[in-house]
């Protein structure tokens, strides 16, 4: 368990962390999600001891580490830009923490070989970081962080500098690694898809505060507020409310629309709109609409529904929200 | 910019011609004048007792200046790059100051501070002679070479950033371990380059050193002072040429090192 | 304000390992209070003393940086600032009037004038020829270019007194080509050109390498002639670098001593430069005169460098605004 209590950190007049409290259960893979400047990296670096808090405390597995330097916190840290030791081979990079601890040579060698196999870099022992791809460098950095058996593994936008394909691969791989190694892991990301994909818990940060903490499904389906909803997926403004595009249904017949809408609690009502554009997206179709109020929004419907509706640009149509699941629904128990 | 062949060729001729007249011809002439009487004459001229002691003194000054500049230069660069404190801009300016100060002015300033009538004149009266002694020559050399290490190490420190050091600290390395294992290897080429520049300037400094040296042959003459006194005081023109050629040889080695190191630095 | 009180609260704590304030009921893990217990990671292994990084309390950690800065500042002060301070004080030993008298003595004024005049000529020649050399080294291709490029640094590597001897061997008495510049202002100019050669070349070169070929090609595609492209596109890009190189060359030239001491001849009012005047005043034991002219020389160098910084700062800002 990592516990952060009432953490505050100011840079000049800018509050990077504004009274943040957070519990991270042992063995979990938690994502700190937020836009840039939300304080997520500062929070992670404060847990690592790379930043000193102005006030507040950090405990790791019950030990107050607030005043401990990073060396004594029992952490492994992975940087966005790898922070590879450029003048050392892959083996020396991974062995660094063990060398510092003056472990016996044989033990170090065995451990390093083991880890390199886990991260898929066996055979690369004698290369230098400059001879590795970005993805390989990041896996080396992970092995290096894991070599010292950290109590917690902290990753600061670990895949941010990689291209899209490598990023998704490494993400899956991290998930599998976590299932095997089970070390408490905290990951900072600004990519909601990444957070939803890889984490079993997500803390959404904004402007130095935590907006909501929960598992991915809860956050997606029951966001605590507009910000969380907007940040965890695309949204459409419908009658003054936020609705996920795939929770919008389109009807030809206004009466049918009204009848179906009546069954939805707190619905934004039926919105009359004009079809502006129909964009096929493979399995789904995005329909771009303009409400009578002039407001533009988009609905995402299946190909079949689209085919049945026979949508044409310029036609009038009636939009309604299909369920309350994605409509804002603040559950005070979930809000922090 | 598309430049016609004719213009390009004439520009090339002008540029190379300028360099030829300014650099190549004079150096060729001095080499010719040095080696015309034969190699043995040259060797004899640079191995007189006065020349030997001049070489020794020059090397002694280098041997003191380099370590001092390395230690304080790296410390200063670290403070300038990593430190956030008020007056950092001022410190930056002070580091650059020696580049803007004439060597002669350096000499005068040192005399005003350490000389018999200066602020620290009491030292002189107590028998510890700074000016007209080796300490003064060392101080003058340190003054003029002070910026080299700092200015070569600083950009490298900037470039490598703090992530590697932070990574080392999360892996359990303390401050010293991080410095020796991570920071120092990362700045090694920049530092070496700074040291090469320091050595070159320390061996070659003339103006600042002549001001604070008593200039006795065999006692307080460096190689550059030897060149000067042979030409001016002894009217030994050939001796001056020979000593200058020796210094030039050292300079060429330095230049070679600079070129090699420059490539090493950009390889990283 | 919170941070202050917090610092105090934390003051004595770094030595202890136990969390004194379980902040929330759920914050204390069941086994959490014994960080050094079994199963702890290697960093906390009490038997492995060497493996434990030295403990730094916050106090020590906070102290180390200012200490380093203090040492560095002290060092720079003793080596650089104190001598210059002593020099300045010595220059005003007899008050402002004494300083003024020393600086405006006819010989001093003449020496300063020769210095500035010759340095200005040298700086101008450098601005033109240095840019040209840089252009040839960047945009032209010929055999031995790398060698020529390396040779540019020779004047930086060569001791100034050697430069003096080297030039004397060619232009001095018994000149093999019959050109005797010994003890003339032209001798000064040649010597200073020799030692200041790298400044403009080395400051223009990287800018020229970085310069965007496409912009030049765009200008050409719009019908600009080579000369117009150079004047309107290339030169404005290079101007800050040329200016900075020229300024540095000027600053170096006004203080130069070693390379001019032999070839210059040290003829008062004719070829005696300021640094030679200063040296002479020390020799005839007029420290006030030496210090005063030194301060004047320093002032000229500072003003040059300051102007340079202001101008380059302005052009940089303009570019950033455009971007």
C-alpha cells in the first residue's frame, strides 16, 4: 500500500499538488491519468522522492518515507525518456542497482540474465543503449528498475516517447508482466486509452487535485463529473448534458423517439437535428449532426442501424440518449 | 543560394589565399629558419640548461593549474547548471570575465592584490612572495584558464539533463556514487576538451605571466618567457625561433587532440 | 507558511523510521510498521551495511547545495573578483581626478587611440574575410577541406609570443620576401589578424550549417538573383553571428599583448598599444597610471561585450516573435 496524505507542492504560485490524498493498494496497477500540468507526474515523483513535498506525507507499505531520499524508499522508477546510462552496456545498466549494493558478482549476473530474458533482451547484454530501439531501451529501463526488487514500481509516461504500434505492444506486455511479478505499480499517463487498457485502478487528476479514483469500468460508466467524463472518452453535448456518442440513438419517427425517451431517467430529451455528414468507421458509423439550437454533435451507431435508417445528408432526424449509464450521474460515494 | 562556378572558385581562392598568407607562409618560414642549420642545432638550442628549466617550470605550472581547474571547474559548472539560486546570472558573468580581461591587466590586477604594496601585501612582507614568485605565475595562469573547463562541461551537463542521475538515485546510488559512476563518465569528453584547452593556454600564456614573474633565466622563466628573453635580451634570434618551434609542436599536438576529441564528443 | 511549520515539524524526524502519524485508519498496513523486517527488499537489509546508502537527513541534503555554491563563489571571488577589485581601487587611489589625469595623459591617450583604431580595422577585416572563409568551409567542396578547417584553430592553440616570432620571421628584419612590417601599425594589424582569425569563422560556421537551404531556394524560385538572395536572405541570417564574432575579435584585439610585443616595436604615439603602455608604467613604477589605463581598457571591453549582448538579445527576441 502506498498512501499519500494531504500532499501539497507549489512551484512559485502554481499549485502542482493541491491537497492530494490517495491510497494505492498493494499489488495493484494504478494509473495516474490527467492532462499535462495536472500534477500527475509531480505526484509520482513525490512518491519516488525525486520531488520534496511542501507538506503532506508519503508512506510505502506502512513506512513513512516523506523525509527519505529516493535511495531509501525501495522503489523502482522508469522515466519517459528511459534515462539509460549511455556509457554502460545493457548488462551494466541493469546490474547498476545491484553493483551499488555490492551484491556478489555471480548473483548479479544470474539476476541480470533472468531479467533480460523476462524483458526479451537476452542476447543484447553487450550492446550500448544507443544501439537499441526506443522500445528496447524502455524494456531495459524496466529490467533495471526491477533488478533491485522494488516494493513499488513507478512509471512516468513510460510509453510516451514511443510510436503507436510499439506503445500498444509494450502496454500489453507490461500488463502481462504485472500479472506475473505482482509488484505494486503506478503509471503516469495522459492517454485515457492507455489507462483503461492497462490499469486496474485509475486516479484522474486535474489542476493538482484528484477528481475521481476507481476501476476503469466505474470511471467510464459512472464518471463523477464533466471533467472525468470528458477525459475518459469522447462526449457529445446533448440538450445541455454530456452523453457518449454511442449512447445516442437516432429515430426517424419523433413519436417513437419520445416514447423510448420516456423510459430513460434524467434524459436530456429528444433533440431534433439535421444530418450533416455520415462517416463510415468500419464496424460503426459516425453521424455528424446539427441540433436545431445550432449546436453540433456526433452520434456513433452500428452499420446495421445506419443501413436501416438510410441516412442522407441534409435530412431531419431525432436524437435521444439511450441509457443513463454514461449520462452524468454523480454518485457521492465515488467522488473524492 | 546557387552560386556560379566562377564565383565559387574565386571565393575559394580568396579564402585559401588569405589563410595561406596569414598562417601557412609565416609558419613555413619559421620552420625553415629553425631546421635550416640542422636538427642537432635545434636540439642543442632547446636543451640548454635555461631551456630545460623553462620547460620544467611550464610543466609545473600546468601540473598545478589543471587539477585545480578540473575540481573547481566541474563544481562551478554543476552549480551553474543544477543550482537554482539568486545571483546565478552574476556567477555566469564572473566565469566569462577572464575572457574579457587583457592578460596584461590580469598581471596588473594580481600585483595590486598580492604585490608588496597590495591588499595582501602583508604576505609578501612575511616572506611569502606571490608576485615575482611561482605562486603569482600559477595564480595568473589559473585566472586566464578559469573559464575553459566550466564552459566545456556546462553544455554537456545541460544536455544530459538530470534524468540519468535521478535514475541512479532511485536505484540506490548516493551522491558520490552518482557523481563518479554517472555524471563524470557522461561529461568525460567535454571535461577532457576543457583540460586540453587549459593545458594549451597554460603552456602558452605570456602577458599575464611576464607581469608577475621576475624572469630570471633558469629560475622563473617559462617557455614563453624564454622565447621573449632570447629575442629581446639575448638577441639570440635563432634560439627564439627554436623555442618557438618547440611550443608550436606542442600546439600542433593540442590541435590534433582537439580535432579528435571534437569528433568523439559529437559521436555521443 | 505551511511549509515553514512543516519543516520544523519534520526537523527531528529523519532519523526515525516509524511513521508517527498514521494519517488515516486504512493507511497503516497490518504489517507496515517494520520496514526492515523479513522479506524487505535488499536496500533495507540490515546485515548488508555496505549496501545501505549513507543516510542523509533533510537538513544535510538541504545544506549540501548552498555549501557547494558558497565554495564556488568564494573561489571565483579570490581568483577573479578580488584582483580586479584591487585594480579598480588602485586606479582611484588619488580620487577621480587622479584617475582622469592618468587616463588623459598624452601617452596614455595615444596608446588607447592606437589600440582602438588598429582593433577596429582588424575587427572589420575579420567580419568580411571571416565570413567568406566560413562560407567556403561550409558551402564549398574541395580536397583538404577538413585539414583547412582544423588549421583555423591554430591561432587559438598557438602561444601568442610564438605568433609574434612566427610573424617576425616573415615580416621582421631580414624578411625573406622583402616586406618589413616590423614596428609599423601594419605589423600590429597583421599580428592581430593572426590571433583573431578563428572568432568570426567559428561563430558564423554553425549558423551557416544550420541555415535553411529551402529559404534560399525559395528566394531563388521567386526570381531573386544570387546577390539579392545573399543580401536579403543569407546576410540577415548570419548578421548576429558575424556581429558576435567581430565583437569578440575586437575585445580580444584591444587587450592583446603577446603577439604584438615583438612586432609592434613599442614606439610611443606610433605603435605602442595600451597593454604595452600599461606594462611600461609598471616597469617604471607608476602603478596608478597602469591601473587607471587598465580600468579604461576593461571598460572598453565590457562596453563592447555589453553592446553585443544587447544587440544579439534584441535580434533573438525578434526572431522568436516572428516564429
